[in-house]
């Protein structure tokens, strides 16, 4: 047993000796990454460093005398995870009187790890103290190489280190960097130490447009290359292509990643793309990209059963600015034109510049109805005309122009994109030929239809003020044959085109909003009529049904408008019945119910028009304050021949009865239809069998003609018939179509 005064040297090396006088050896000792050490453990457990070799400088950022003066500073560098094990192996060595050998980590700075190996022997003192003498050496490199070898991966450490592509290994769970190569340090700007204190998440950036996936793990990469945006130390962004391999690192799952910087390549690709597909001045798609997109649009529109349009837009006076003011002024006008076109369209519409002042617009999502779609394209073209008609302010002048626009519709059939473009172009030339500031459609029929529609709209605006609108009255008859009232139906007597049927102008009035004043006029006229009838005993009991359109009903002050029409005329609200359609009610059912209830509270009744054609469900029918269901005439038409229509009609009648509503059938034309309806309990009828819609005097005349003889019932003398009888032909039936 060695005595305290005769310290035993560790087996591997000469025992510590006070630094010799040989300065050369001393210098060498300072450079060798290993150092001798003498550690004294007092009986009280206090540790003191009796000697530290100068080589410590080559391993740790501390001088030998500093370490001796403040051993705690050195101990504190020991990796917290290794402290307990180190104590355990040391205690065992002391207990067993065996050499102490261990390898442990020291962290001289955050994120920096140095592996040290210790070889020492213990000499116990009589007082329970212990003297440890031995040496420590830096084995970091060997440890890493071993770890890599042991893991069977990263064998080619040199390849990794010297690879010109940034590479690293990170922990797969914590994403912490475990090692990085020089290229990564050079490209990203962080030092090795900084890297090792960071995780992969610190590199991640959602990308300039925030498009990268938000999951940091996804960034972790699979074996397939994935692209990501990374943040450099100076804050700038790079785009990288990541390829990675799983491996284990010190027993933990890790991943070796190669991050190829593709920023420059992407930028070049984008530039090539821009040059090939975009107009350099306005940055709008050029002809090539337009043709591409148009091809896709044509296919999409046909697939979706819709329509699209191509608009060729040309400034009428562009050449003048260009010739007199030079190209910079011309460019300025083109830039403003591009911006104005862009701003007046939806984002999904394509705007392209083909060159010169020739712009092309593709409208994709237009209506499935060809005429409606053309009207939408026309609307867009009008909008473009307006914005391009405004003066252009350029550096030192103000430039006025107008635009000529050619429109070609597509969607009806498969056509090559190039053909549609050609059509729009030729329409644009026709627009130019027709004079500045003109829109022309390629399809002559479409052109005519649109012009007719535009003319109709102009005329309709005048129709009301010029007294061209009339009301026709169509009798509503009860089972007894008695006329209980009439439906008022709008008629437009056009000064040139003659009678225009409601179906040809009511949708237009609805679209343009003209239905609101027109509907108001119908309502007021009907109320005046009711008030007039109330003064005559023979007409006092008559009711009038008035059709109300969706747009009209949705006016916030609809209820007040009806109330005013009633009070201004003095009509009895109980004689007024408003016909609504199901589609109108479905829109905002609570608002509808509220409006209906407030009118119902003053006595106005409601009838559900065209019943059976919509999507009525019993549950919503129950909620509506209705008085009457009006069976659509499409069911009445085939009632005698089509068993399913017959069943539908019976069902409607039964349903109405259950809900406590009356039923009226519209479009009753024959005795068979009437007999069927009467047999199944329908209480009221309207249709040509009883009378066509006629002007007021004729309607009143027909009332008198059918007035039952005093004291006699309507059915007297018609014993054979179980139902009311047809009226004679109307004296002057109003044209139906
Ligand atoms: P509606 O309210 O369903 O009107 C019934 C339509 O059936 C009327 O067509 C009427 O003339 C027609 N009719 C009546 N009996 C028979 C028959 O026995 N056989 C056939 N084939 N047809 C018959 P009209 O007058 O052409 O009106 C069409 C639609 O226009 C109306 O359908 C209504 O939705 C709308 N409408 C008419 N006047 C107005 C109005 O003042 N305001 C609003 N918003 N819409 C109106
Ligand atoms: Mg109606
Ligand atoms: Mg109807």
C-alpha cells in the first residue's frame, strides 16, 4: 500500500514532476492536448488541485494556475450528464484500489463539447483524505470518429467535412445540431459553436410568401429532396434543396442532411420564365402564356357547362401619344392602362398584353346561359370602356383616349384557343371600323341579342313614365262558379314592338332593379282598383292578387310601401293578396316571415305562387303565414293524362288541407282538368277555361255577363256539370305572347 508521501505514478505515464527548468519541454507541454493533474480530496470531501499541467491550455480555455486557484471553475465545466458517472467510477476505483479510467465531456462554452479521458490512481491518506494523481487528454476527435464508426454511418467523415455542400447531422427528436461541416458554417454564417447550440427550427423560415409547410419535422427531410427556405445569420433568406439520410448518433436517432443552395438557380429560372411568358413592360402575361391559359379556360368552361369570353382591347389614340410624345410617354400610358384593366376585373380573370396597345382579357366564370353570359361579358367590356375613357395623366401632359373592344364568347363547343383569339381580334377591328369607343361581339346573333336587350332596357326605363304599362285582370273563380277576384298581370304595350310578354321583360326589370318602381306601380294601381270596387255593391267583395318579385320583396321598406299603397288608396287590406314564389322565400326565411307577419297583422293575405316547382318542405311551409297555395299550371296541364301529375296535385290539395290553407289551381283550360280538380277538393280556379287576362273594362263586363240571375245560384240550370261552366270567349283577350 503506497504511503501518502510516496505517490504512486499511474501505470501509463511518468509521475508528475514539478515543471522542469527545461523551457523547451515546457513550451512543448503547453501545446500538447493533455495535462497532468494532482487532486486532493480532503476528509471533509473538499477538493483541491495540487498540480495542473500547462497543457490544459491546449484543451480548455483556462490557464493551469487559474485552475489551481479556482478548481470549482474547472469542475463546473464537466457536462452535467457525466458528473454522476464520473463520481461513481472514481469511488469504485478508490474502493477497489484500482486505476481510475473514464472518458467524459467538458463544456468550456455553451454548445461546445470536449471529450477528455482521465487516467489516475488514488493514494488514500490516514485521515480519510485521498490523493489522485494522473493525466487527462483531449480525445474529442477519436470519440466522434468512434461514434460515427460505431453507428456504421458517417464513415467518410472527411468527405463530410470537406464537402463543398453545407451538411450537418441533427438529432431527430430535438432537432438539435450535432455536427456541421465547414461549408455549412461558411454558407450560413454561424460558427460551429453557434450551430451546435441551435436547432433546425432556428434555420427555418416560412419563405418569402409564407408557403413552406409549418411543420418543422417536415423540414427534417425524408430521403427525397425537399425544398425549404433557410435563414442565414445575416438575416437573408436562401432556398435550399434538402436531401437526408437517417442514422444514429451516439445511440440517438439522428439525420444527416445535405442542404444544396438553389437560390441563384431558382432566381434564374424565374427570370427565364418571366422573359418567356411575360411582357417585360407591364409584367402581364404575353401571347404565349395567354394562349396557354386560354386553352385551359376553354377546357374548364366546357367541363363546367359555363361560358367564357375573350375581350380584345385596343386604345383608340395610342399611336398619337407614342408618335408625338415619344416612347417613354407611350410606356407610361400602357402601364396605366394595364393597371386600370387589372383593377376593374376579378382576380381570377386573365389580362395579357400582346404588344403595342393591344390588351386581351379572358373572363372565365360566366353564366351557363349563353345570353346571360354575353350580357356579363358586355358589362365587363362597358366597365373597361369607362375606366379607359378617363384621362391619363403622364409626366407633363394629359392624354384622352377611348377603347375599342372586340368580344368572342366560348363554351358552347370545343374550339382552339387561337381561334377564339382570332375571333375577338376580328371583332375588335369591326369595333374600330364602327367608330371609336365601341364594343363589338364576334357572333352577329349575339350582337343583335345584346343590342336588343340594351334597347329593351332603355325602352323599359321609359315605359313606366310614358304610360306603356297596363294591367290585365284574370278571373279567379270558386267552386260555385262565382268570380271571387282576379290576378293582376303586367302588360307592356311597346309603341313599336307591340305587346311584350312579361316573361320577356320581367327578368330584365328584375336584373336592372326597374322591377321596384314597376312593382310599386302595379301595387298602387291594384289598390286604387280595390278602393274603386269597394264603392260598388257588385264588385265590393272582389279580391286582387298581385305578383311580387324577389327584388321588390327584399326592399327593406317593402312592408311600408304596401301599407302606404293601401292607406293612400283607402283599399281594404283584406281584399289584397300578395303572390310570392318559393325561391323568393328560401333566401332569408326569417326576414320573409317577419315581413309577411307584419302585413298579415293588418289583414293582407299571402299566396304561394307556382307551387310544386320549388323545393317546398312541409317544415318550412308550416312556418310561413300563408293563406293559399297556388298549384303551378305545369301540373294542371297534364292532370288528365299523366298519372304522376294527378298524384302530385292530389297530394298538394291534401297537404294544403292539413295545413289549413286554401288551394287555387292556375292554368285550368279544359272541362276535364276542372272536373278532376273539383273532384279532389280544389276550391278555386284560374285559367283560360274561365277567362284570359283582359283589360279592366273587359273584366268588368265579363262579371256582369256572368252575374247570376237574381235569387238564382250560379249552377242553376247546369245540373249535369259538377263544376262551374266555361265563360264565353273574352271580348278582347289580351295577347298572351
Ligand atoms: P304567374 O304569376 O304564374 O301568372 C300566371 C301566368 O299564367 C300568366 O302569364 C297567365 O297569363 C298565364 N295563364 C293563366 N291561365 C292560363 C291558362 O289557362 N293557360 C296558360 N297556358 N296560361 C295561363 P303571364 O301573364 O304571361 O305572366 C307570366 C308571369 O309573369 C307570371 O306568372 C308572373 O310570374 C309574372 N308577372 C306577371 N305580372 C307580374 C307583375 O305585376 N309583377 C311581377 N313581379 N311579376 C309578374
Ligand atoms: Mg302569379
Ligand atoms: Mg303562377
